[in-house]
């Protein structure tokens, strides 16, 4: 089973700041990695797929990069609605499809 | 636009079977490029993929749950279901029904339903 480790667990930032979230895989997942955003009381929403492709309707301030075992989600300038929990997910070696433990982006 | 809605009991007793149904609207479960999954999230914790069902009835489950899981599909009702047997308190979670395409990313989610395992 591929384990995805996200860091940091919590990121305390202010609106307008740049957010950099990390996801590290226990073995290579090529570029087959997605990012999701989850707000309190809501289902997750797909942001990025195949490491760097934005899903339909996702603002350009969200970008993804990386390949192999190290991946980054960047939010260029945090909007108030971006404070949420973010998860990564791999699809290269399954079952099971696996998720990271999440990074919470909170208001400083 | 495909929409998903979970339904089922909010409380299940230990050792019994958890049964949930997902109703698909705005699209058909029989589209051959769509796969229908269940994902759960214990309170305050992360996401766990339970498994998927395809319109043909073929399935694939998380090995950690495989012995207790079944996912039937009813194309005539445009629904698919989750059955999880021998539940314990560790199965308490919000359960989401989710759609993915061939790329195995989850692009449409239901709102989720909380199932509590308690006597």
C-alpha cells in the first residue's frame, strides 16, 4: 500500500499569503496524484489531478507540481474561502486508492 | 450534472450490518466510463476509500475491509449501495458516495451521511 505523508499538519497564514503544502509518497506515483479541498461540514472537492492539472472551475491561484514521490500544492494568494483542509490522493498502485492525512490551512 | 445522495440509517448496532444507498441523478449509473465508490471519514480524521462498483456489477474493495464489504448496483433504480457487516465503533464515520472516471480521481461527491455504531 502506498502511504502519502502530508506536511505540515497545520499551516497558519493570513489572507493574501502564499501557501505551500507538501505530499510525499512512500514510493513513486509518477504524476498520478490529486489534491482535494474540504471545508467544515462539506464533502471534499477535487482541485488538481495528475499533479498539475486544475479541475474545471478551480481558480488559477491553485497550482500543483511535482512527480515521483514529492508533490506540492501552492495557493498563490489566500482568499478567505481557502481556509480549509487539503488532502492528496494517489491512483498509481491500488487497491487501495489512498489519501494523505491532510493539511489544515488556518487563519493566523 | 451528476448529483449523488446518500440515504440510510444514522445508527447501527455493533455486530450488525451497515446498509447505505446512493441515488444518482442527472446522469446514469450505466455510463461505461464512470465508477461508483464509497469513501468514509471518521469524525475529525482523514479519508478512507472503501471500494467501487461498476455498472456491470464488477467490484474492487479495499483489502482492509474486503471480508466485510459488498457493493451491489441497481441500474433500474439508478442506485448503488454499500453493505458493511459486523460493524464496530471503529466503523463510525461520515460515508460518502462518489463518482470517478477511468482516471480514478473523485470528481463528484454526495453530501455524506454520518453513521454511528452504538448500542
